[in-house]
């Protein structure tokens, strides 16, 4: 691993954050260990929030240091239109929305109905339900709704056929939709559940600055009631219970993760082996 990546000599951060100016939750899964003692090859698999604010310096680092070749956008069409990805030369873009856009509405049942608009903060503050429960329910839907499961399978297929350089996938904040597909990918690669959980929770550290900015905005506008602070905080944080809900649903629907990968994501033993050969050392 050190030969492939000289940075290992000084300690390559496992699942570490990339040193980017405007993308706080862009991370390299490189060096995460699998249960059989192998490691994910650095600078190959990147998880991220949206690329809308990527500076030229950020883009150059992704293109030159990480040799970015593939971007997978997990957002719906409205989010994609309002905050389009920075277009980088030589990069192939895939749009794989995790939720059927026909089912997204302003209904309280849809967290994306709140998140997919420029008036996001206004809608969040007006919402009178439990946003954390809304988000947690979505984790169940991601692995239960057939449209979402099929999109997860498409995501895996893109990575299976990705060749050289890095592949990056993102949603809006890089924590929920990205958190789900990343956890499933790490399962397929044979990463231990505790390591998957650590990677999932790391979003809280990466997004702490974004949350602090939003809380200071609430305070400056005298909107910082306890209820409002809790609502906004939920948008920038993940909880272990979310991931637990996802895995419980998989066990309830399929019996175990391996059967979900095989029946839901079409990852048979050969494709799992191919995926591991491509991204592990």
C-alpha cells in the first residue's frame, strides 16, 4: 500500500477528508481495512457532498492528484438543476437519483420535498414534525423501495465497470444517500461493520463547520429556538440509529446482507470478487 501511495509513509488517513477549500465532506475511502486483511486502494473511491461550490483549486486537485474520471450524482433532478455539478474536463457524469422523482412532493412524508428547494431553511423551520424520524424512515426506504434498490444496483454497476483513476459519488450533503450506498459498497468489499459505522459517523465531524454557520445564522436572525436548532442540526448530522434502521430492514426483507447484495443489487460471487479485485490490495 505504501508503494502505491507514498503518503502512507506518514500515515494515510483511513477514510480521510480531502484537503479541499469548498467541499467539506469529500472523503477518500482509501486504506480502510477489510475483514480478510486487505485494504481499499487510495485515490480510487471518493464520497462527497455536491460539487456545486468546488473551486478551481478543488477541481485541479481532484483532476491532477486523484485523477478523477467518474462522477455519480445521486440527487433528484430539481436538486441537480438548482446546484449543478462543476463540469470538469475528461470526467464522465452519471445521474442516478436514489428516489423516484414522481414520488417526491412537498408532503411531510418526503424529506426530499423539504431539501430539494432553495427555500430549504424556511421549509425546515415551518415543518412541525420530527425531522430525525423522517430521515430515519428514508434509510428504510432506500433498501426497501424497489426503485431505490434498483438505483443502488446501477451505482454498483458503474463502479464495477469503472477503470482508471478515481470515482466520486455525491448527494447534497454527502451523508444520507451517500451514506447508504457507501455502506453497501463497503459491505460488498468485505469491510467490517464497525469500520462502516465509523466512516458513516465521520460526516458529523466534516459537516460541523456547515452546521455552526447555520446555527449562527439562526442566532443572528433571532430564530434560534430549541426546536429550530434541533431541526437544522438534523440536516447536518447523522445518527447510528439511521444505519441500524437500514441494516434491520435488509435483514427483515432479505435475511442477511449477502442475500441483499445478490438478489437486490445483482452482485453474485463473481461480481463481488471482481469488485474486490478492482479496489482492494
